[in-house]
C-alpha cells in the first residue's frame, strides 16, 4: 500500500459470538449422547474456561493477548494491545506465518517485542467487527502480496 495508511479499529463481532457459542455448546452437550455419557460433565469447566478466555480475547478484547487496532503505514505494521504489558501503546509488529483471507473472515499472525521478549499475537477479524471500507482495503492489500 503506497502513500497511505491503513487503520483497522477492531470492534465486537456478532458472528464471532454466535459461532463461538454454538461450537462450545456443541462440545459440551454432544458427548452426552456417546457411550461415555455423563462422564463428559467433568469437561464442562474446561469448555467454560475456553469460551470465557476466547470471549475476553476476541470479543471484548481486554485479555492480555488482545489486539484492539492494527495499522499499516510506510511498509510497517503496528498493533495496539489492551494489556497492562503495553498499556495501549502502539507496538511494532511483523506479519508472520500463514494468513487466512476470505470475504467474511481474515486471520493474521504477528510477532511483537514486549519488554524485550518475543510475543505472538493472532488477530481474528470478522467482517462485522470492522468498518466495511478498511476491511476491504486490508483484504486487497494482503491478497496483492502486502506484508
């Protein structure tokens, strides 16, 4: 992306909430119909914790590994986290690994330095969590080989 800045403010996604709820409810109740039966109730705390953690990280975005904003400017990515570690500051980031880019969902992996330590942040962006134009610009930039 030449000569411009791409700012992505991540909001809450109703699609994410419905999808995560369905997957966790399925995980909690479908084993009841298997031969293991009621023993699967012992897994409910783990399933509940999983949902709570993902809800905080990807929906409310107040977990320590949450990312609230992305910015691509002059060939560099920066992320704004919500944790006490970075206290809302913009952190330089490197786009790493594989990416998933679809019309309704984009998943990106970043590496950031926090207090001299490498940290990895995965950013899940549903179409309804971002304004339409920045989401389109992000997808086009990534599909055209932007790093």
